[in-house]
């Protein structure tokens, strides 16, 4: 991830200038260039594929868009691009920007967000946990396939970990899964998935 200090941007200016450029996010008015690796994209792609298969199998009214921007707080100049997002298609009619651009402002529209951990793991385990809880996103997965997160977050010794955050009131309850353990999702209770299914082959 590359920080590009310059004149602070508003959310609206970010959308106008960089809305079509998937490599950028906005955090407190600062433009951030994301630099995902091939293995990162492989894990994100596998996660989206596994979730999509289960959504189709259950014939649920959910969709996984190719691109999507979240605005966690309308009072802040922040725009997030989750690695995977599951939306409730029935709720999109209430989204004020959706008909023009793939922008989500209401947490009720979001069933699940997945972030695949990169070297900037602090954002996924700290800042985004707060942002997504404040937005009211019911379920948030952190897929740390390399075990990069701090010991405070994934334990010692560090190892590949998938953390399922489930909203309880204003905060998330967290459950961690290691390789070989069946992942439990409140959104998709019949999901047959383990972290090993999402790991890159190379």
C-alpha cells in the first residue's frame, strides 16, 4: 500500500477523480494506492467463488459485485473497497447512489464483508473493525492467509487465521479459525468451508 500525501480530497472529489480506478481508497481525505499481490487476489477470488456457490445453492437474494465502494461514515472523507462484499439485492433500492455508481452508504445493504490481509494488517484488524461495526455490517471476515497480523490479534505462534466478526450491539464478537477447522458463518450456516479451501496453491 502506498500513501500519496497531497491535497486532501472530499469523498465526492475522490469519486469524480478515482471512482473508476480500483487501486485507490480514500482514508480521512488521503489517497491510498493499494498494491495487492497475486496470492492476495487468488485468496480473494476463491473466497468470492465459494460464497457465490453457496448463495446460489440456497437461492438467496444476495449478490457479489465485481467492484463496490463503501462509505463507512458520511461525515468523513473515507471510501473503502473491500476485497469481497455480499450485498442484499432487495435493499439496493434504498441506496441513494447505487443507480449511478456502485457506492453503498447503508450497512443494512451489506450482508458480509471480507478483507484479505496484506502488509498493512493493522487496518484490517483495527480501523476497519471499527468502521464496519459503526456502519452496522453484520458480519466481517478477516482472511489472514499468511499469518501477518499481530500476536494480539492472531495469537502466538502466528499462523494463518480467518477471523469471523459478528456484530453484537455496537461491537463485534470474534471467532478465529485455523487451518483444518470448519468455518461457521451466521449468514450462511450451511456453508462447508475451511481456511485451507481459500489458500493459494503456490
